[in-house]
């Protein structure tokens, strides 16, 4: 089998948006595998540990007065008087891709098997071979307007180190975000634009934090998905029917994700990798880290879906050894439902109650269609055996994950 | 050690309410154990399987034109023109208790260790020794106004059998709820009053449902808690600061629950047992079954809480081998916050968003107070390592459970 390798380079990444207008950087046949490098958009929270000495990361993040390698960061405006910068940070995730799957057409399903994931080592001689990530408690976090200690509000960045031997993560230090001036002269009083390099001369590091506490690693990709059909440039922040920023830590090694194809080729991109995250991603981010993944892509043609677990699927579905999971959103397909200003409108629609409603409906449909249950059977089974978790409360289109164990059906 | 036995009898149960006015049926010293029988309030969904031949159940549920053993069922009115019946079904759970803990005073914490739980066998010779439970998809369920198949709306009762050898549960049959006339002549077009015997001549049983599907057992007590201070009679439906109808399937063997004492003696009651339930209790109920539990009660005096995980605790806390869990509610203490009509007002305040907010605040406080973290440390740790689940969306005061693994702190 051909195993492709897709490095992260300025030519293979796009920043802050999904787009059906992008040319694929790789085209695969169904059944092929690819090793894909991803680089975290939070690497500049600690340039020395996460960028320095790594030529690809250095080039991707390069931004001087004269040259900004990746100018557009987000789905917003790129011209005129910019408030935050090109793309306006309407979308923040640095994604690798897109990858086209040969023959994929709207109505098909692309299955993405996550075969493995491993961290990208620091290339700075001072930290050679070690793995670092960043966890900002950001202005879009659930806590931001609900803080009790001074100063209020505030953003705090915590830098963690991942120990792959122990498969655990430990905090190294934290700092309060201070206004950062980018090379174009724009001041960023808060974390309002991705990839701004934090000048460590302007911050005060707090060491010895979370002393003695180790967090088990949960390596996963926060953002994986296909290009939507509804708009040319779509912010990476709200997850939607073609996947995207789902931020479920179960989207990890051993999982298979199924995504509905909305545009020819599907156009898969991934990034926003995490060393660990809890259900809710409370502070607005996980431990943001650069991971490389090995994936296998399988195309399921529309005509072949009947009688499989993919029948009628029009939203992302996870399958792993234990469960099938559906993802409920505040708005099922915000691009289609919220009118021309959908990308701003969704910011006002965050609702766990609606996400729970959507997860209920999606899981009911899944059970009725693919397990041939009546509505009454599906509802009883969900009440006694399905579990609903708070996926995230920070990505505008807030999410609830509904899971049903596959073992329930072993006797059928 | 003295092990007490508290059978379920008309004299040891109360129906639909917590009350500080109840005399304790048992008084224990801190450290004592008790085996407590509970009987499900849904037993009359299938009288033959869950009541017939069981003298205690028969007497508790006895309701003829001449005599209703337990007249009051709920915290509502008991006199005048009653719509549903005495107590008005404002609260539905049949609880065993209350048990007083000697010396417990407001400000103290009562720890309840669940040592074991086992089902109450059918005493009907036709079903001797077998275990049955009922799962109504009820009018207070999350699905009720959101059904797709006809007739709409509808309530459907599914009867399950528990196999203790396999530790799994299987559906036996279901039926559509039909109007039931109680012995006082009140017609119940929906499930609006607890303990109404379903006349099986009025229903049509659907067999062969959920064929081949087995649900792993999760034996637990849906309702456990202490008497609140704010009102004399408090509906069992909304969980609150002294516990109650939390409906978390993790409140099971091996768990320790900690409850703040609001009235002298604490007055612990339990019931609403379940053979299994998923996070959300979607249809309004779990597999409602009669369980007997063995419990140990430990009194923690207010003066001794400093420096322990109970310091500053003013809400229920779960501890098991793996995690500490807090319970976020739509309204933190609805009895204190919603004015004199609190028991009706809470019905309009159901909100997962608010429950998530409450869970966040409670877990933050727990981490700051008991693990001596700064607010920034607590928030970062919650984002990368705490998990939030949808406890229930059916008990008026909807809930989100926030859990943090104890192992994170093993190195401290």
C-alpha cells in the first residue's frame, strides 16, 4: 500500500479557514494512507520551545515587517482597513491540507481512520527532543466573564510539557497575556489574532504551578473535517456538518471518523492537535501541541450506504472500539440556517440546550435508520444506555456528544 | 459493628417529598451501617411482576376505594379539590427513611458510603426470583414534544428484566399509556400521579422489542439525600443542595456521597433505584427497579472539615475510586433563590447552560479550596483534565456533572 507523507510547509497549510476554493495539496485513492504533520497555531506562545530550530515551523510562522509567510489567517476580510489582520482571525486553526479523495462527490461519506498520532519534538538545541504545548485561558473561554480573582478579566497562558514515556503532561509555567504588538504595528490587547509571537520580555513567568500534578495524555486532533459547500471561506472555529473544530478528545488513535462530502474531492484538512483536553474545553483551548498523525482514508459512495451504519448520515459520526458517537451542535448546520451573516450570527447562538436537542435527534435517527429500531425503542434505549457529554462550550457552535456502546448490539 | 436493617414498609417510606417534619424511622451513630430496602414508585406499571406476592409492596401500594395506605404522594396540597390526588404528584419518588445521624447539625457533612446494592426479587410465583424494572418515556421526558412517529404526543412504558448473572438488562415488552382511572375516580390521561396501577386490560403489549439488545446493568439509586431546611414539604423531583434526585448512575456501589446537613439529624432518605440509566435520563426515567442497598454513614462535624476535601462544601459531592464529581444545577439552590413559589418556578428554569455554569463554579471552588490551587491553575486544569457530562435533562433542575480524576494529584 502507498503511504504518502504530507509535511507541514507554507504550501501545505491554510490558516483559520476551510475552503472549497483551495487546490488539494495531495490527492489519494480510497484505501490509501498518509502521514500528516500538523503544527499548532499556539506555537508562538513560546517561540523558543515550539518553533525555534524547526525550519518548517519557523517559515510558517515567519512574520516580519517585510514578509508574512501566511498572510490570511481566518475567513474574514483580507483587504482594506483591518482591525486584527488579514482574515481578521475569524478562524484561528492552522490546518494541513486539503487532501482530496479521488471520486468523492457530494452525498458520499469519507471515512478517516486515525491509525496513530505522535508529537513533534522541539528542534531548539536547548530543548531538543522534548514536547511542549500551550493552554491559554482565553477571552472566548467559558470562564472569561466569570472570574473571581484579580485582575479581571484576564487571559493566562500555561505552557505544558508532554512526557511520552509516562504518557502524561505537566505544567511548566504560566503568564498573564500582555498587549502584544505584531510586526505590522497592530496591538493585540487580547488573544484576538492567531500566530502573534509573544515577546517574552513583556511577560512575567510564574513557575512552580500545578505542582505535583500530572495529566494523562489524550493525544488527539481538535479539528478534522471536510470543506463545506455553503461559502468560499469558512471560519475554523464553529464545528458543523462536515466536521471541523469538534474538540472531542475521543477523536484519537483507533477512532474512525465519518464525514459527509459536500464538495468534489471532499477536501480534508486537520490540525489543532491537543496533548490533552477535558470534555468542555473550558478555558477556550486544550493543551495545544504539534502532532503528526497517520491516517487511512476510505471513500463510501452514496449508492453503497444503504444497510450500513452510514445510511442517511448527514453529520459527523465517530466510531471506535467501544462506541458510536454523534455530535449535537447549537445549530445543526449554521451555514445553511443562519442567513448570509452566518459566521457572525453563530456567535450569538451558543446553547448547550440546543446542542443536547440536536444530539438527541441525531442519535435517534442513527438508531432508527441503522439499527432498525422503532422510535419508541430508540428512545427507551437512549434513556437507559446512551451517554451525553459536554463536548465543548467555547467554539461558538457549542456541542454535546451522544454515545451508544456497540456491545449492546452484539447479540443481534 | 452494628448493622441495622430498614425494611420498606408503610411506616418507613414517604412518597414524593423530603421533609424536615418527618420523624426519623431509624437513628444511627456515625460509622454505623444499615441495609435499606427501597421499592420503585413505578412498580404498578406491571403489578404482577413487581408487586404481587410481595406483602410489603402490596401494602405500600394498596389503594382501594376504601383505603389508600399512603395517601400523600408529593409536596403539594392534600386537601380541597385535588386535580391529581393528595400531594398532587408534585414529587413522585417513593423513598425509604428518613434516617437521622446522631449529632448532625446544619453546617456538618454526612458521608454516605454505598457498600452494595442488589435487586428485590419478584415474589409472584409466576416470576419467582426474577428481577423487573420499568422505563416510561414520560411527558416530562426530553423527547415528549419532539416525537416523529404517531400518535403524538404519547407515553410508552417499556418493561425490562435484569439478569444478575450476566449483569445485563433486556426489554420484555412495551405498551402505550392509556388513560387510567384510579380508585378515587380520577382519570389519569398521562403519567401525572405516582403509584396508579396500570390496568393491563386497557393496554396492548408489544413483544419482541429491542430484540437481541442487552444493556449492561448500572445498579444505582437515582434519589439519595437529606431534608432541606427551606420548606416543610419539598418535591422529590428537582435535585438541590442537599442532594435528592440527582440521577447520576455513578452513585453506585463503591461511591461515597457527601451531603451538607441542613436540619438537625440530616434526615437521609433514598429510593428511585435504577437497573441502568444513561447520562441524561432522556425519556424521563431510567429502568426503575426496586433495590436494597447497604450503606455506611459517617458524620463529619463542621469544625473538622478544614484541610479536607469537605472544606467549604455546600453542595453534594461524589467520590469513588477514580474521581471527585460535583453536580451543577440550573439553579444552585432553587428553594432559596426562587421565592415562595420556588417549587413551581423551578419548572421554568431548566437550563443545561446554567447547569454547566454552576458545575464550573463548583469544581473551581473545590480545586481552589481543597487542592490549594490558584484560580488560574484551577481553570487550566479543568480545561485540560476535567470532564463534564449531562447528568439529566428531565428533573426540572437540569444537571451537569463535573468530574476530576483523583490520580492527577497522586504525586502531591
